[in-house]
C-alpha cells in the first residue's frame, strides 16, 4: 500500500514579493472555492431588511441562534415601520436569547425609525448610507451589500481577521485596515464569496485555539502551518463539519 502524500508547510525560500503574495492569495481563494463550493451567508433572510436586522442580532452570538429567533421577530414585525412602532418589552423577549438584548433592542427600534424617516422604509444600498444607521458598522454594511444587493464587500469578522493574518495577507488587527489590504490582493468580484469561504474555513478547520493544520487542504500555502496539530489523525478530530445554521 502506498502511503498518502505528506502535506508540507508553506516555507518561502526568500522574502515573499508582492507579486508572489498576490498569486498565493488568489490560489488560496481558488482552493477554498473547491473545498467550500456551497459557501454562503448562514443567516436566514428573504429581503434586505431581514438580513440587516439578522446581522445586527448576530453580534456576539451564533448565526444558528439568530435563525431561531428571527422567524418570530419577522412574523410580528415584518417591516421597518412595524419595528419602529414595536413595544420594547416584546422585542426584548423575542431576542433575549441572542445576548445583549437590551442594547440590540435599542438599535432595532432606532433602526426602524431611521429607515422610515430617512429612506422611506427601505434599506439603502450604499456603504456610506448604511453605516449611518443605528447598530450598523462596516462589517454589517458589507454583509448586506454583498448578500442582499450583490455589491461586492469584504466582511471582516473574527474568523476573517484571524485567517487573513495566518495566511500572511496582513499583519493588521484593525478590521478596516484588513478590509483594504485584503481587497488589494483579491479581485473585487470575489470579495463577498471570499468572506464566506474564509468564515466557513475558520469555523470548520482553522479555528482560533487549535487549528486543524494536519487536516487542512491549504497547508502547503499557509505560512502558519504548525500552529495546530500537524498529525492528520489528531487534526481530523478537530474538524467541525457544519453547517452552523
């Protein structure tokens, strides 16, 4: 029996040039596409308003948890106007399990009012307008732009930031700086799907505490190979199959 090939770490023979970095980043993106051909936003939604609300609720909790509460929330408050007029205690009760529910309720009630007062009850489709809304930063705005309006955007959550640094794409910790640096490596048309691919890989294989390096299909391209167990059997026990929603 022939032994399976050994996956070697990425070890540059000399400092990586800008061209080599771009080529490696794009190779990683292509390989992630093969590993996760069905990568997508794991928040359930049917329109931009629902995605915006769900993304705000997803802070400091899981997409799975958000998907458990949004059917009730949207059935009760299907539009921005309904949310603007909502009873605070009722909203808090519905979303309580997502954590930080009082602060999130404040954001949602103000969001509904702002959408009605400034945008006719509709979700705006530019980054500049979205980030002026209560509870909406660049990360949330890019989620909505990319998944509800097909406007390319990079979503820098904790997974995306961690993997970008492990891949050697950036050394930054500031999400905005990461967004710009990675955006210069990857074609704009791929920004949204790249975000999903990195998030999926971060949840499933390249986890924060113990990345499953020995089971990672990107090991030969990754300068951080070895941060987690390199033994395949040990590493495979760390892999989480998903889905997470």
